[in-house]
C-alpha cells in the first residue's frame, strides 16, 4: 500500500493503459523510481528503450537544454548519460574561443564586475546622480587605463561623475588613496 489514495491496483491500471513511467509518476505525485519499483514488483516490462534518440539528438543540436529535453521527451540526465555511454547520444561541443577573443571576454567581464561593484555602493553615490552616466563612464574606460576617484572615497570623496578620472594603471596604483 503506497498511501490512502494510491495502491498497487491504481498503478497497475495506469501501467496497463500504456502511460510512460514519468507520466504515471506526475499523475500520482510520486517519483519515477517508485513507479519503476512497482513495475518490477508487478512483473511488468520496464521498457527502458522508449526514447527516439535521433529526435532527442536533433533537438539537443538545435539548442535544447537538458531540462527542455526532459519536458519534451521525458528523458532524464541519467538516461542521457547512459545513452552517451552506449553511443546513442552525443553532447554538443562548445565553440572554442581564440586567445584574442578570450582576452577580450575576460576584460569585459572584469570591467562589468567593477561597474557592478561601484554601482552597488549607493551610500557613496548621491541620490540625484545619474547611475547610467556612471556606468557609461566605466564602460568607456580606454584599454590600459582605470577609473580613479580624484578625492578617494576613503577620504570622504563621493562616487560622482565630477569626482572620476581616467588614469593609467601604473599612475592609479602609485596614487592609491592619496589626494594630489
């Protein structure tokens, strides 16, 4: 006996009606493993090879994620792993970036991280300051330069457009938090 509402007879009727294991599980609110357990216990065929791997592979190659494959075909990650081991399923290959593309992507990610970091410091940014202009200032920072606060925040300076300047990396590190 599974619960008050579900028993082996109910599961057997659903199995005999031709529903998939995942469909039975979702209808009854139980796991697929429980349905498979009862199939085995009742002597029913497990039908592990119900998937059309050509269609699944085609959907995956067209950009479907594993969760989308599960929703569309009822195939789990474990089933995909087993199919990959058998040779029925191949994982999409990621596009390799050239060294130059990787450097550019890394620089953009670092710049965006600093933009987010400084934008979060709202207590140092006056309420009337235009955040979009600050973000543009950071985004337009030339290569080899860094954004510097003329009066450092640690010395009472504010995070405003009028308090920002571009300095070379070497100059910015030498300046540190000094007021010149």
